[in-house]
């Protein structure tokens, strides 16, 4: 299973991971420049790492996430989340057009919720998430 994840991650990195990670990094840089939005920049960098190498990892809700995360996510959707989600949607379309790209198209669509609501979530390995050894 780890070999399959490695192969999928390498192909993902080449075909769409690097481009989406650059978009998240750009969003993070804008957030860092504005200083007040530094927590959004940190969340954006966390997602950029996840978008670079998504297979074998997943996101989980943080137990300490509450109302501030929800309010932050609403602000995030308005200013950055919608265009990052749109990027995932647009990137998935050409992937669905080829047979080999279909799994990557689905992976892109699965990244849309985290691109819309990144605060209050952590990226963990699927082994940790599902208790595998």
C-alpha cells in the first residue's frame, strides 16, 4: 500500500500538486503580508503541504476547534477559499478527461472541503486516522 501511495503521490506532484501548492503558498504569503491574517497563512501552508503529497494522508477536525475556527473559516471562504476551491474544480476537469487521470480528478474534488474550511483541521496519516499499524 505504501508503494502505491508513493507512486500516486509522485504522479500527483507532477500533474497538479505543484500548481495547487503554489496557489496555497501565494495565499499564505498574502496573509503573512497583511499580519492580522497570519493564522490564515499558517493554515494555507499546512494545506499546501497536504496538496503536494495527499495520498496516504487525510484531515481530521481538531478537538479544540470551536467558534473562532468557524468565524475564521467564514472569513477565509470570502477572501481566499472560494478561488482555491475553484482551482481544484478547474484542475479536476482535464484530469477526468483521461482514464489515468480519473483518480487524481477525484482527489482534487476531495480537497475542495479543506480548501473552503481549513481552520480547525489537522493533516494526519491515514494509518493514524484509521488506527492501522
